C-alpha cells in the first residue's frame, strides 16, 4: 500500500490505440508509475481528469469530439493538473499553443527505444511534482495587439544594452506574455536560454513570432544580436556572447542536466555588457541561471525575477529573490513594462 501511495498516477489521453499502448508499456515498466486511466478523446479526458485527479496527464492534441487544446483549457480551469503535451516535431508550433492554455511542457511522442523511454519516464516524474495554478479563460492569452498598444508613439534611441532571459519549466507562457507587450521599436536585443526538448526550438520561435511585434529567431553562431530581435538558444548547444558581441554556440557539456545552459548565457552577458546588462530569470525547476544573475548584479546591471504567483514552478526565480540578487520582482506582464522603462 505504501508503495502505491508513492506511485505517480498518470492519465493517458490519446486517440491512437497504438501510441497509447506504447506509452502505457513504457510507463508501466517503471514501478514508480501507475496508469490510472486512458481516454481516446478530449471530452473523455476532461471527465476522467475531474473524476480521478491524476498526478499528471499526457495529452495528445489532434483528437475527435474535443481536441487537446480545448481539453487542456477546461482541465486547467476546473481542476488544475500538470499536463505533458505529446506531439511530433512537425506540430511544434501548434503544440506551444497548448502552453498558453496551461500545459507545462511539450515533448516528442515516445517510442520503444530505450533512450526515449528513459527520458520520457524522467519527464513524467519531474512534472508530476509541480504545483500548477488555475488558468481562467480569457486571462491567460496575449497577442501582438497588446504590444502595439503599449508601444504606440514610443521612439527609442540606439543603445548598447542587452537583455538576457533565463527560462525553464512554464517559461514559454511567461515569455509569450513578456514579448507580446514589447513594441516593434524596442531598442535592445534580447537573447533567451529556454530549457526545451531537442527538435522543438523552431516551432517555439514560430509560436512566439505570432505573439510579438519583435522578430524571433533561433540563434546561429557569428550573428550579432540587433534591436527588435529575439534570439533563442538551440537546445543542442550552449549559447554565449563573445567580447565582440557575437553569438557563439558551444557543445553541450558531458552530464549537463539543463539544456541549453542559462548560466552560460547570463555569465557571458555580464562579462561583455557589464552595467548595460539586463538579466531576467523566469519560472523553472532547478538552479540554472542563478549564478548568471549574480554575475549581472555584481557587474552593476539590472536584475529582474518573476514573482511567485505568476510562476508555474517557483524555484529558479525564488533562489534569485532569496539571495537578494533581484533588483525587481515582477509578474510577467510587469516585466515587459519595466523593460520599456529601463531600455535606453
């Protein structure tokens, strides 16, 4: 009985019987996970989520009766539960819309291959521990219209500042809120290290491009960040800024837990931009980025941490706040307003 109580209770929502069986077999191979139900469509998934209250839900998006996006919205409004969206890389842009509805993470559908199964099981156990917050329809979505309104009539001078953002679990939603509120003529380049599954960064950048007036791109070596541009670090590399202000992509370090490294990016921005650095740390598990924020603070730059209530996972930003490193502790929406004020 005690062992069962320790098990992660999972609800599988997937309309493909074959793919459902793959997930069930992979998860059932671990004694710390128990499948408590399966659903073949979103409507059935909602009903079982409310009745069974699982620790975590795996969710397909393209389903009959009720699609995954609508199901996520209802679940996160009625009975908030950690949701892992499972999809193909070709559906990545669509999958990140699920993040704005309250899903925690996006991951490629698993196979029977051992490496996929191991990563899948680890992700399930990690996400099941997250205390998610309720999402009320109409209050969690943002779009370019908000950014256009915020920036109307504002003209900025050129400058030598740099905004560096560290983000992890729950971060895509926070990034969407921040970027959607920045005007097209925002004068400072933005570089982002977001912990993300391999293969999904292009879809993530495309999704963000629909929410902001800025230009969002996947970063490449040798590129110099420009005002009005957001560069996302690819998860296959660690990203840093060189002394000449160019992007450099470095190999992932052996046994590196978080990819890409937030600390690598933030530390390099502190070194290169000194007092002109603006560091932001968002929601996430672990401590990646905490060291980098301290470096920016020590260099005399501006440091901003996302406040507790708006974080999906209050740990990365919490460590920065508790260390006294954060100059400002703000909601995602207010972070955008602060950036507009401090950008020069």
